[in-house]
C-alpha cells in the first residue's frame, strides 16, 4: 500500500510505492472502493554515466530520473554490477569483471533504459618472465623471453600493449620484436 495523505474531500496525495507497475489506482474507504483509469509508473530514464569509460573495479555514477526503484544494473555482455541508489536521480555502480564496451542497462519493475559505456583495460600486471637474462640482439626460436601476466588485451580482445621495455629501453615494434596474447608477451629481440 502506498503512503498517502488526505488533502481535502476531493484530493489525496500518494507516494508511488517501490515495485509499483502500471495499473489502476484504487482508493478504499469504510463504505467501498473507487478505481481510476490506468496509471502509468514512470520508467527509469538514464541521461549520463560518469566517467563514460572505466576499468574493472572502478565506480561510475549513473544519472537520470526515476532511478529510485531500479532493481538491477547490467553492463554489456550481461555482466551484473553491484550498485547503490543514492537518490531518484543518481546510482553508483562498480564495473564488474569481464565487462566489454557497450550499454549499461538499468532495470526497474516499470521498465529499463540504457547509456553507452566504454570498458577500459585494467593496468597490466607481470606474474613472471623467463629466462631472466639474455644476450643483446635478435633471439632464435626457442630462446625467446616470455613475460606472463594480465591486462595485455583490452576488454574488447585487442592488444592494449603500446610499448615493452627492458632496462628502460624499448624492445621495439609489436609484431616485429615482440608479440602479445591476453596472458603473455613473447620478446624476440633484446634491445642494446
């Protein structure tokens, strides 16, 4: 039941309750009930997300109207996010693991709306590299240096590596002097 106040013999002010859906308004007194024509519950409307691009674990602010009854926040590829409703116009959400660029969807019982979001790669991490020393110059197959870790690809499956350095010196060009997969970098030339 909705919270309400009787303003006069001809007017009632009611708060639309959480979870309400489209339908009639029913007013009940000691002598009976009256039913209105159809009432439409406002769908959530998203106007922006800030920042519009972020990495996994970041917090984003979703702004709009009619957000107080949102039940889920979902990123592209169906990744559900932890979220907090700050007010009827603001939600904060945490970018979930496995997210890709696309729409963020906010869903309430009355409907849903979307906003475009760009997933950024997480900062790279290096778990190991082998071998730990090599001579300067081109390496022969089977003696390449392999670096393993994470964050080498962006969320859309494209290499996020723009440079590889050993001792502060650039290894060279991706494809010619090193190759990248999601979890490893193979160095084929040691810089002088």
